[in-house]
């Protein structure tokens, strides 16, 4: 008898599992579509992208020469006749141009620092996208749990109605008790209460999706039941993958490179910058009773540079850049430690949730189904009380909900693990 009941129940679970696996690919496509929509419409993503493009524009400006200075003037003009240029041989009209040249290497270091800052902004943008992907996946898993629970509630309400009719028939025939009918009605009312609570949760989650996707109308999604997708990579493999894929690691590493460039630039401040100046003086011919001049034109060329004698300020600049580098290096070390800790933690939780889901799928749920069928058959044969039938049905419902909960928990943990690693897992 036991084997005749367990074999069809086991076959049913195999069929259900096959159907769930067959729909996993379709679910993945739908999820990716939602993630892409969320990324395209999210204002924080747009803000991060604007910040990155701003940093790119700054990098294009960094290290450029200052604009040259153009000068027009009158040299040695006479106050008595300001616009007379042929009254004195020293009077001349002057045009000049000057250009400041930073010391060799400063411009390249300025550009390198700005480029590293832009690179950090780009990786921060990718980190925001990964976080948004995690939020969408977690909301999807929660919504799948709620939808599955609603289906279970609907199924159990229908079963309670059948059990209630059985109790009423037994009471009418004098074989049952009125309290059995009341107990069924109480349990059915509880199911209706749970249903109302789940409907409210579904509305809240759909509102969450509406906000994530930035839709004008509420996002009413039809989410299939979730499945457990195991993680086949070890902790060491995941850590290596995270070091290659986590955007935030690249962002913080770029800030280290930026600090290194800043330190090298600060050390270059001990060397002077140069300013080249060229002036052309046009003189008019001059002649009077005492002297004459053919108005030979003249020029002036000069080189000037600052004197970097304020070494205290420059030492402080070097120390500032060094501390910036240490802070950036500490941030990278902290993130690496956090990644290692999180991976170990998530793997342990994922294994536990997968084992619990497997235990319910392969052990408890078939046993609950068998117990319900057995108690129902025994009750019809007059061997046990009605309460045993109701209790077995409620036990099956509770375990089915726990099974759905473990699947949702596994999906959310996997989403968090993918965000920690920085890429989708195979």
C-alpha cells in the first residue's frame, strides 16, 4: 500500500520539477528584460552615467596648456602728446604674446589623474547596475513566493471545501460531530485571512517593481514558481571571479592609481614652471634739429619662472597624496575581505536553503501527501477522528509554503552572491 502511494507521488514531483526546469530559461529571459528596463529608466543610473561623462570631459581638459596671453601697448609714449609716435626715438607700439609651460611631466600627470577618476566613475556606474540587478532579482523571488503561496491557498481552500462537505455528510449520517464542521470553517477563514495578507504583499511588490522600472502604470507581472539553481563554483573560484569581475574593486583600484599620480604630481611641484614672452616693438622714423632715427623696430624675448621656495606647502601636498593613496589601498583591502567573508557566508546559507528545499521536495512533501491520503482513507473507514484529516491537510499546506519560502530564500541569496561577485553566475 505504501509503495503504491509513494510511487505516483514521486512521479508527480519529478514531472513538476521537469516543468519548472523547462520554464527556467523563459524566466531568465523575462528577468533580463526587466533588468534592462530598470537600468534604462533608473534615475540613479542616469545620474551616475552623467557623472562618469562629466569626469571624462574633465579628463579631456586636464593637462591642457593655459591660454596664451596677447598684449598690446604703447611704450615710452609722451604724456604731452600720447598719440604722437614720431616725436621721440624711444616711443614704440608694442604687441606681445606669452605662454606658460608647466615643468616637464606635470601635464601628463594631471591628465592621468583625471583619467583614473573618470575610470573610477565608470566602474561605480557598473556597480550601481549590479545593485539594481540584485534588487530586481530579489523582488522577483519575493513575488514568486507570494504567487506560489496564493496558488497553494486557493488549492487548500478548495480542498477544505471538499473536506467540509465530507464532515457535513458524516454529521448528517450521525457518524460525525458538529465540531468537525466548525473546525473546517475556522481553518477556511484563516486561509481567507492569509489570502488577503498575501494579496496585499503582492500589491506592495508590484508597486516595488513599478518604482524599479519607472513605469507610469502599476507593473502587474505574472511570475512563475521559482526553482533552486545550485552554485557549482567553490569559494576559491568565486573569490577569483570576484577579483576579476567586481566593478567596485576596479573603481577603488582606479582611485589608488589616481592617488599615485597625485603624489608624483605633488613631487613635481618642487620644480618651477616657465613662462615665455615675446614682444615686438614698432617704431616710427624720427627727425628733428638735434637727432634723427630711421625707426628701427625692436623685439624683447624673456623667460620667467616661479621660485618653488615654499617647500612646506609642497611637503604637505606630497603627504596629502600619500594619505589619499593609503586610504584608497585600505578601501580595496576592506572590500576584498568583505567579498571573501560574504562569499563564505552566502555559500553556507545557499547550501542550507538548497538542502532544506531538497528535504521538503523529496522527503517531507511526499510524506505529507501520503499522510493526508492515509488519514482520509482511514477516516472514511471509521478508524480515526476527523481532526486527523484536517491536521494532515494543514500540515501539508504549511510544508508546501515552507518549501516555497526556501526556494525564494535561495533565489535571493543567489542574487546577493552575484552582486558580491559582480557578475551573473553560470
